[in-house]
């Protein structure tokens, strides 16, 4: 079941702050996505390639599909024709594969690099040093014309400690600012800070998020 009232309030709250709402629909039925689509939501995110393909086939063409899961290189090919934004790129190898599949599909695929900001070792992502190494390799590789790095994504520790969560988001913001002023000077497309989920999006917005990924608040618990 979809929480339409929550969607309406969130849309008003976030658009006033120029923060984009991505509805995370993983594990939820097509009918729930249709219900939010009817209200006007167009950006949806999935975490599993097969589930995304199944849904994309039966849902309207103007949906912007975000991929927020951990993407394996060997599956890039399947979503490359249509994916709107890949949020969690965590290696140069994956970036190369996205570039290659972008080229095969005659398009440029937008991506975010995932910065590891949480305590938990289980959360994917690169540390700042790895991101910089990755950007150096991209800069040295002029052939990569079919992938475009549009910003950063991160997931905070799943914790009630507001101070801790806030400082993790603040770190993501500060790394984003540093990169904007070094690798991405005058690159206006480098503009996305994807941080904040159902439990912590308010803190994320206060710390400079430009895009929140909300699942359970909209669709109910998974
Ligand atoms: C599932 C998921 C979300 C949404 O989580 P909720 O707590 O349900 O809002 C956001 N981002 C990522 C990367 C996810 O995997």
C-alpha cells in the first residue's frame, strides 16, 4: 500500500528545498509504483537488476529508473539501454564497464560514486583516497566519453545517534565540495549529493543533500 499523503507532504517539503525525491520501490509491486506515478512521481529506484528489468518492461516509458544497489559489472549490459542514474559506483572497473555499455548503446550514462561514510563494514563504497585514485584514472583515460560522473552518493550508519549520522553526511558534503573545486571545476553536471533515506533524510537535507532515496516511508516497511 502506498502512503499518498506522505508523498504529497514530502514533495512539498523537498521541492521547497530543491531536493529531488527518488522513490525506492525495491521488493514492492508494480501496482504501488503505478499509484505513485499517478500522483506525479517519475523517479524510482531499484536495487536488483532482474527486478528492475521486469518492472521497466511493464511500466510507462517516462519513468526515470535509478539503480541504487550494488551493481555487478556483468549485469551493466542489461540496464544500460535505459537506466537514468547509477548511484553506487564503487570501482574504476565498474566505471569502465558502464562506459563501454554506454558506447554500445550510443548514450552517456550518468553515475554517482559511492563514498563509504558509515561505520559498518558491510556498506559498500570507496574511501576518499580511492575516489581520488579513480578520478585520476578517469582523467588519464580520454576514451571514457560515455559515462559521466554527476556527483556522490553515501549511506550513513544505521543509528539513533543523530550527531554521528549528521557528521557522516557532513563529511560526504565536504568531500563533494572538495571535488567540485578540484576535478570538476566549471563542470555544472557535477551537482548531485545523493544522501538520506526514510530514517535520516531530514538530517541529510540539513547537511546539504540534493537527492534523497526514500522507500519505506512511501511504500511501507519491506
Ligand atoms: C533500500 C534503500 C533505500 C531506501 O531505504 P528506506 O529506509 O526504505 O527509505 C535507500 N537507499 C538505498 C541504497 C537502499 O538500498
